[in-house]
């Protein structure tokens, strides 16, 4: 789509006071959607804008247009883009109204107005509507609705103890329910069967990623990633995949379209004892837990370290974003200074090789100057904004005092799902994005 020049085409920001909280690539109409907050209202409400990729190619991002202007997306309102079902979900806290929109043309489809709704979870074809549980009640009301029409398909309730709810998540026809200091319950909403996983085996994670194609899910707790199946069995523990960031920001995590590999910014286990422990980009098998490739500086004091370009080690300092371009077999890393680095690689998905198969790109590393809360688009042979294993959801949540967050719920990976509302972390990945945030988003 774009000629390969590796030159910046344009900045997406429309004004210096705009802080972009999240980006979403809408493949249904070949556009990039930005979710932003602005200084003029103290960064308290979300504004959405759609820009065709063709306008960016022409270096004319001003050709885009605003979305959802009828909605007051102030805290705790949000917008969620769901390309699994081709829908958008918005919540206007002022009206206490949830609206479903068509993702291709942004036409409103229907509205759900109910002040008792606690949260809505989206899965392929359906929505789980979770209602508020009264403090003295043991049952929590749950509805399942059609995502296309809003029709109620099933009403039921689930008995809980009078304790804090850590999370309720939906994974196809399964509900994952966990209360404080209690066992994990995996409920089949069709049959009513419940599988219990002892609390000693399943400690409450900070985040999830659901792998729909493989019927598995990943949990993130502190710096550790674990793979589980829907029978409550631990499938994989990773041998060398200790995440660098304990808050599990999925800017630093990528899962391949086949959902068989995870690429993350990690702590380098092979760092020498007399040198500070540095970071590395690790590629690990989701099924075996083995690290099959790695980008890491050579150990200090070795002959390889003496021959290594010092820029390569610097490129792995304070990495804030990782993306694997499966078509070009390149890994992109961005750091807190706003610099983008490109690494060439073998095709690890088809021909796994040892860590030395990754090497620094022989061409000079290309960098850009930081710009606060900004987003830039670069030209490439197969330009595609970061994807979620081919399908996913992106969500922005408005927060008071400028604490806007971005959220995506991926059928496999990347993107961000943030919810800084003091509630339990829910499906996909939780993180808190605070203003100001310097650097570009790629």
C-alpha cells in the first residue's frame, strides 16, 4: 500500500493539545481511528476520529472526520471497537446508556438503557451483561444478549459468597468467576456445569489474554505468564519469559496470528553476574514454554560484546513497545525516548532457530524526535497498524484528571485494555496510562 521509505508520512494529532490515548485499525473501511483527550476540558472526555489510510499516504490526516459526536464520553464512559463482531460499544455515563454501532459505517444499531448494569463483556456473537449485586445478596444477575440485535437470549444468576469479586470474564460459553480468597469457578452457561480450580493453584492475575482459536487463555501476574485451558489445567509455564514490566502493558507483548508464539520485552536471564541485568526481546512457544529466539546484547566482557555495535544495547533500554511484523519478518521496538528500532529476523514461525538468528538490522537504526502524546505514521511495504492476531478489540476509557486509558481485547494479542477504575482487571490486558506520556505510538 505504501512505498518503502521508512520516512515519516504524517503526525495524526490534529492540535498540540491533543493527547492520543489509543489507536485502532478498522480493516472494514481501511481507516485508522484515534481515541484522544484534550487540554480544553482538562483531558476529561474521549473524542474519536476516523482517518482513511489513503489520506495518510497523501500526508493529509486532516481529511478525517469525528465519530460519536452525540455521545458524552466522560468518565466513567468508554468506547470499545470490536472487529471480531464488526461493532462498536459506547457508554455514556451521563445518560447511563450503552449503544451498539456498526463498525463499517458507524451507524447506531440499538441502545440499552439500564442503570443497574455493572459491565458488558463482548464475545463472538454475544454480549454478557453483568448486573450489580446487592451487598446482602448472594446471587448476581446475568443476561446473554445477541450482539447483532440486542435480543435477550438467556437470563440466569450465579450464586456467590458475600465477598469481593475479583473478576467475571466470558470466554465463549464459559464464565470465569473469582472472588477474593476463593477458588476459580469455570461455569458452562449452557449446561450449568462448574469446574473449580483451588485458589492455591490459581492466584488472581492482573490480566488475561484469551486465545480463542486454541481454546486457551494466558494469565499475567507480576512478571509471570502462564497458559491455562478451560478445564482449569495449567498448560504451559515459560522457561525464559520473565516480563520486564510487571503492569503487563500489551504494548510490550505480541502474539502471532496462529497464536503459537509470544513476543515480549523481558528480563535477560543470560546477563552476566557483574553487569546490571538488562532487557531482551524473547520469542517463546505458547505450547511448550521454550524460548526459541531472543534479541539481547552480548554478555559483557566477551569477544562478541567487543565487536557489537553499542547502539544495539542502547536500543534495548527502557523499551516501551514491541511489534513483530510477520510478513516482513522484522521486530520493531520503541523506547521511552520516542525512538523506533528495526530488527531483522529469520521466520521464527516456520523455521525456529537459536537466539543468534535475530540480529540488528544492518541499515542504520532510524529514530524520530519525541512528541508528547503523539502518534506518527511511517511508510512501509505492507503497512498495517499493530494487530491482535488478526482480530481484536480496542477500548478507550475516560478518566478524571486526564487519566484516559486505552483498551483492547484481543483474540490473541496486542493492543491495550486499560481500566483504571479500581475494579478487578478483566479480560485481555489491564494497564494504567497516565498523562503526560511522551513519545510516539507505532
